[in-house]
């Protein structure tokens, strides 16, 4: 279920995988995506650190500073508010940060917000030579502290490198 992911915060009822659209959920824009991760009533964060050399990129390709685009999708439920957060870092060989994308956390309230699936995307450029790893962390929680999986839902996470 959480293969390749490190659980950095795993509060409440912890992470769970559910099928689209789920209880009080919303349809996704791509029929090929039929599952999502959902969070609980305490903060749930999961991270994946991608070793770019192990993935087949060469130091020369990476030192050319190719654009790196990250994408993630999140949604709430129609019956409970939630928060969503994401942090993506480009890292050097010592796992020191070259550049970071960390927008403010988003709070969704079904009484006044669109809680359907929303995309977040960011393209890194001009970060200097030395890129070797990418750290991708996301998650959140519900805002009503309900027992179970009423927090933010995430799916469709991706990292694209333009070499």
C-alpha cells in the first residue's frame, strides 16, 4: 500500500488507500486513476526521496539544470473540512537543499470551498548544478478531529525531469 513511501507523520487512524470516489467524495478527471491515499484526524505526512542517479540520470544531465516539474492532486470530502500541504526539495549529493517548493497549507471547508480534486504543480529551474535527489512530501488531516479517514485525499503525484 505505501511501498516507496516513508511515513514522516502518521497520526490518528494513519494513512489508508481507498477507491474513487469514496464516501462523500468527488469523481477524478482521469478514469485510469481509481485509488487515492486518505489521511486521518491527526497530521499524516508521507515522503519519498528519489535517487536520480539510481533512476538512470547522469551527473552531466543533472548538472545541466533541466526543468523539474512536480504535480500532485488533492481533495476534501463533502462532509468534513481538511488541510493539505506539500513540500518538494531538490537536493545535492549530501542531501542539502538546492531549491524548495513549500506553498502555504491549504484548508478546505465544504461549506464554502470547492473540495473537489484540485491540482498543484510547480516547475523548478535555475537551481544550480549538483542535483542528485528529489524529496517529495505531502499530506494533511481533517479539521473536525473525527475518528477515521476524513482528512485530505491525495493521488496522481508525479515528478518529471526535462532532459
